[in-house]
């Protein structure tokens, strides 16, 4: 499973890149607004740090403007993936970008029917939002299972399932059990994945016992 991080915070990205665990980055207009910086500059900075795919989202809602915006975003760097919403115009733009050889992430997916349309439109990634479904009392992971099953029936579909709106490490593990291709994780969730109380307790016991030996490795 590939791990992307869902942030536009350059410092977080630089820090997490040192772990070797990060395969790419996703952003959205909310995360860009939170950064307080100019959109195009943030994307250029991220692309300088991250060699993997970097999703940058169009903000237009009509096909023509989406195409102009997406081309501008794609011209920033070769690893930009243009993110479009799962709307009629978004999927038309997806088809056009994919014909131009530009990678596309179709976002705001909340049903298997939508995921099927994204795949048929040539999406590189489809982003189902598990956390937002859970927040509304639906089962986000059931949607991932449905999409995995639908895509598995048609080997010619190459769209990767990018699990988004991830809230906790359990979401990541459940998505991995289902065979999702990618999870995009808020930095806090990636950091939470390291931790287990028995690891802390076990390490403390090892260090206490080691100190009793009076030895040093170096
Ligand atoms: O970037 C898309 C998605 O990951 C947003 O997550 O937490 O705003 O539902 P969230």
C-alpha cells in the first residue's frame, strides 16, 4: 500500500519525507487555505521536495475552465496530478486530461457508482472519503470494499483506489486489508501509526536492564 500525506504544510512534508514512508502528497483547497500561502507556489515547493505524485485541485466547476486550470497546474512539474471533483464536468475534464497524458485524481467520491464512472473516465486515482461517510453515520470502509470488488471484476480498469478523509490508523489497516492501492494520511495519523503502549513499555524495560550491565556499545 502506498502512503500519501494529506497536507499543504511544507515543514510537515519535509519532516515526514525523512522517514522514507511517504510516496506522494495530496492537497485540496481547504488545506491550501490553511497554509496561508499562494497555491501555485505551495505546489511548486511540494514538487521540489517530493518526487512522487502531488495532487493539486482545480477550483473551477465548468469543463472549459477546469481544463485551463488543470493545464496550468500540470505545467508546474511533471509529478503534478490534477485533482477534479466527481461531477459531470469533472469527469469530462478527467477524460480530456487522461487523453493528454496528465494524471488525474477524481475526488469527493462517496459511492461505488461514482467510482465506476471515474474509472471509465480514465482516472489515475479515485478518492473515496471514508471519514466523512463515517461522520454521517455511514460505513466508509464498506464503500472501499465495494469499489475494490467492482474494480476487480474488470482487469482493464487501471484506476487506483486512493482512500481519503482518513481519520485514524484503524482506517489505514482496514483499507490495507481490503487491498486499497493508496491511503492519503493526515500527518498526525501517520505519526500515530508508530505508537503502541507495549512498544514503549518494552523499550523502557530493555533500557533499564541494559543500564544494569554497565556496558556501552560504542
Ligand atoms: O483531501 C481529501 C480528504 O482527505 C479530506 O479529508 O479530513 O477533510 O474529510 P477530510
